[in-house]
């Protein structure tokens, strides 16, 4: 029983419940709707909600818990001898069973025990699917029958339906909080496991980053060092290059658009600048790697400079272009929010437009501009695809933008892409990096928003 | 000091005039400089806007110029004899015999027949390398779909391998040293001969729109990724739109102004600024490791992207709800509607265009998102077109990333072409949002 099929059945059942409830309410009132407490369709909604909500919850819970429970049963049925192995061995066996069940290629030869387990896996999944379908059908029909039985002209259907709807609305707004809690919990929990293996001091202040874990103990570079300073420096270096591009260009174009541009130009240029924010970052990454990096390298050779083809400069330049609209649109807003009286006062004293901007408007708008810069920096720090495609992989502690550096986001991606087990320090390190990233961007955002809000209040 | 000034012949009036003259002289002298500074400052602004615009032009020009060649594909027209003794020597027309027959040999023999003087094994192999490995597959498809063709000679247009396609388009040429390219001089000569005979054609690359990913550039297409994107977007829309609108309605219309709603509000604003990769970590830790949902599936991808677009939709929906004037609510309340009826019958329909605009913009963002999907394993090499939301799949931007990473030179054009397709979708969605706003925008 596929998910879509069961969902379809559930929807048909719910819609059926609606019509049953509506016709029942009319019948119970002898065909005159005015004798009912609520309008007939509310009785329809009443039955539909009774049927739809429990079945939908069951379907969701079943889908989520089906695979873990089936795997637990299969695992407990494996022969004793196979259960004795260490957890890594166990997960390998389970992987084989899963692959065999879905008809994929398995890693080793198939022992009869594994084959039997795979057969059991398939049959359990089938049984579970069927059971899910039957259970939902039974509960749905029972709920419809129960709710339909409750209908009579004095039932306050509208009030009950509205109360349920209100609950749904509240649950939906709580999801936003749950997301944050989910992010914090998953990052903190996995990072805690990481810090059991590597001390936080070493992680935050170490100068050596080489996250490979050893296959053999005598391997070269098998030590696995987790000092994240090179990553932080690399991230800051690329963000700095990006802000060197986006800061002046964004701010100057915001000033031009707010103070100089005729409304026609403004109307045309503003959406064009917004295009820069709408282009997927993977496109920028491709552009940086394909066009900008080779161009810079060739120019470097021409000037006698040794520019790496994965230089921080290339990634930073392109990232800077990407964040121009973040700087310009917010700066534009805050410049526009400066009261006209300040400008007029300055003009009245004989100042030119540019003098007014430099001596009056910019100082007045400074907090807002700082806020927009901070938001742009937080965007640059968290940006992933451009650096994954255009920056380097090797941790390199340097402040020279012509060399290749790596960033926090690049390392998260390289550590987590591909198959991974969840108990090695290597994969857990990605979550610790994620935690740092989350905290830093959150702080930047909160401060920036507080600054901007305070500034807005000043002139309101 | 004062005595000295007083003994001077100047009266105070004269002094004032004198000072004014000196000052206005200074002003006049500095005016030229100030106007120059003014003009300079203005030029900086125009320059900044110009640089940004120039970048957009360069970006689009680069993508389009490098992507256009991918929409054509060179093909060789050959008269292939579908020999009975090669395909189905026993004449059973059994489906598995037809599928497993040696079509490679058929195709290769036909090409070799064009050059009777090529005899050595090595040369033969070099010559047949001109044809794509998809050529045999194409013949297989033809025969299995219509077995009555066996024994006849059919004229087929067979795709050439990616390197020769590049040679035909002039990307690879004789200018580079033979050791630096993957097409030898001998192969180039053969290809030129085929060209002289007029059987090499450049045709529309339909494979690009009908295939999923492949290791062979000439067989790689974007349909698989596009389907994956579609499925992922459906999941995202199905989750984020109702949840986002419900949350916005509650916060804007019903929520009491207390600490909890304040926390929710701050929280939503902060979520909007969390780096997308962190949502990927959440998806990996919670959906995949904790709940055991399948990796690489549009279901999980859609859920992660839904959480990511939720703040965008909530913020846009709240703005749209706020724009509906209170008089509408009061009128409905005055006629005896309940608060829920006011919202569902009046406020929500009036706010719908604004909500839709916000949703489309949020979906466009989600469509271009790559980083969180890398975390949940949607970066796998997948040759099948996904059929459901739990099948392994990849999406357009991830496909771009995968191809951009490939060392094969022919993938550069395909990457750009995939970007063009992606950008077309995005431009279309944004245009739709602008149109909606223009058509339904109401000033109260």
C-alpha cells in the first residue's frame, strides 16, 4: 500500500464524511435548515474533521515509525552469532538486508540468514502497509459513524468546528518555534557527542585542521586534528573580500538610487539589482569556478603574481556581487527614512547635495547602514555553494587572498556528503561547525535587527 | 589689543563688509572644487550601479554563450542493416533475446564499412570511438519496439561521442597539441571524411530534455532532475503553504499580544536569516537519523525546504493580512459573523493575491536552493527518473553542481544549459508573482 494510495483513500473518506454529515443534519431538521443551530455545511465539516484528523495523524505516525520498528524486529530475529558483532558490523549487515530487500547491489556475498532476514523485511513492510490501510479505513469509518450519530439540530457544530480550527492555527504557528528548537537540539546534541571526543578548547583554538580518521593506526596524517581556527580565518577572509566589493558598490548605489536617480531609472534599476539576489547561488559558484577564477589566475600570471585557481579572491569577489542587493536595498530604505527636514536644513545653509549626503544623511542613517552591513556579513558567512565550488578544500592558515583557503560551510559539506557513520568524530565535527555557524549568524542578525529597529524608532 | 583695533581707520560696518567680501571670495573660489566633488560623487553612484548591471550582463552572457551549444548534438546518418543472424539467429523473436543482442557490433560494423582500409584492431577501436555508446541503445530501442524491422536496412541518425561533438562544434581543434586532447589526429581525419561525405549533421539535442543523468555527456539529460525538482516543490508547497498561511492568520488576527506570541514573532524573523545549510543539518539529524526517513528522497528534501520557506511565506502573508483595512472586519462583525467567519469569508480572500505572491517568491527561492539538499543525500548519481516522493532523486540546482564538478569538458556546456533551464523557471515564477501583484494589487 503506497503512501499516495492511502492518502487518496483518506481524502475520499473525509470528503464523503462531509457530505454524509451535511445531508444528515438536514434530515434531522426535517429539511428546514433554519431549525439547525449552525448552517448545514458546518455539520459536514464537523464529521470531516472527526474523520480526517485522527486518520491523518495515524498515517503520519505510521509512516515515520514503520521503518525503525520493522528494522528492530528483523534485527532481533537475526541468528545469535551475527548479533554478537560490534555496532559497525551490525549496521553493515542491516545495510545489506535493506539493499537486498529493495533489489539493490549488496556489499558482500549473501548468506542464507541475510536472505531470510531480507525476505522477512519485505513481508513485514507489506503486512505493515496493509495493516495501515485497514486501520485507517476502520478508524475513519468508525469516526464518521460516531460523529454522524451525534448530529442533531441542537448540536453547536459551528462553535466546535471553529474551536478545532483555532487549535490547528495555533499548532501551525508553534511549528516555527519547533523548527528552532529542532535546529538547536540537533546541533547541540551532536556537538556534545563531538566534544566528548575532542575538547572544545582544542576545537575553538586549535591551529591544525585535518579531519581524516584513520583506517590503520600507522597511517600518515591519521591523527585527525580538529582545530577550527584555519576555517574561521578562511571564512572571515572570504567574507572580508566580499564586503570590500559589496560594501562600496551597495552603499554607493543605494545613495545614488535614493538621492540622485530620477524615478524612472530607480524603477528600472531596483528590480534589476534584486535579480542578483534571486539567482541561485549554485549559478554564482559555477560562474566563479568557470570564469572568474581562471581569469584572475591568468591576470596574475601576466602581472607576475602567483594566484591559486581556488583563490579566496575569486570566491570573495563573486560572493560580494551576490550580496550587493542585501546591502543596497536595506541601505536604500534607511536613507529614505531620514526625515526630509534634515536635508532641507542642510540645503538652506548652502550645502551641495553630496555635502548634505556626506555630512548629514550618512551620519543620521549610520546605525541602519551598519545594520545592513551586518546582515550582509551574516549572509556571506553562511553562504555555501559559491565557496564549495570556488574555494579550496585544504585548511590553510593565511591572510593572503591570493591563496586557497577553506571555510566552515565547505568543511560541513565535505564532511557530510556521501555515506557516513554517525559515531565518528569526523561527521560529528560538521555539527560542531554548524553550531558555531548558527550562533555567529544568529548573534549578527539579532544585533543588526536591534540596531535597525532602534534607528527606525528614532525617526518615527 | 582692543585699543589697536579701535585706532584702526575701519568702522565696524566696513569690517563686516570686508569680511563678507573675503568670505564670499573664498566661497566663490571653493565653489568650483565643491561642484567638482559633487559631480564626482554622483559619478561614483552611477559607476556602482553600472558595475552591478555590467556584472549581470556578463553573467548572463557567459552562461548563455557557453550553454547554447548543448542544445544541438552532432549525429551521423548511417544505413544500418538489422541482420537477422546478429540480432536473433534462432528467429524466436523472444523479448530477452532482442534486448540482449549485440547491437554494438551492428552499429560498429556499419561505421567500419565506411572505411574499408581500416583493418588493425587498434584503429578499428579508435574509429568506433566516434560513435556514442548510446547509439547501440538507440538501435535496441528501435528493434524491441518493432521486431518486424529485423532483416531490413534502416537509415538511422546516431549520436556521436561527446568529444567528437565538441570537435564538430570547434571547441576542440587542431590548434592544441595532440597529446593534450582526447581526439587524435587520425580520428579527426576520419571525422572530417565523414563530414565531407555529408552524413554528419547537427540536430536538436532532444536527449537533453528526455533523459536523466548519465556518465556519458551526450546521453545526459535534465528530465530526471526536473522531475525531482517538481516532486520536491510539490512536497514543499503542500507543507509550507497551509502551515504558513495558518500561522500568519493566527499571529495577525487572533493572537493575544503576550510574551509567547512575541517570542514566536522574533523567532520567525530569526529563522528567515539562518543559513540554509543549517536547515540541511536539521534535516539530516532529525528526519533521516532520528525518524529514519529515506535518504535522497524528495519527501525529505521537500520537508527541509518547507521549513526554510516557512518564514518567507509567514512574513509575506502577515503583510498581506495587515493591508486589509479594519473596516472590512468591523462590517462583517457588525453583520453577526463570528471572528473565524470574518477571516475565512472576507479577510483571507482579500489578502490571497498578496499571500500567493509571497508564496511564489518563497517557492522560487526553494527551487534554487542547493546546500541543504547536499546534506540529506540528494547529491547522488541517479540515472532513473523518479516516480514518487520516496524514490531517490536529485534536483536541478544539485544537477548543476554535479555537472560543474565533472572533469568531462562536454559537461561545461550542459551545466550552462541546465542553468538556463533553471533560470527560465525562476524568471517565469518571478514574472508570475509580479503579474499577480500588478493585477490584484489594491490600494484601500
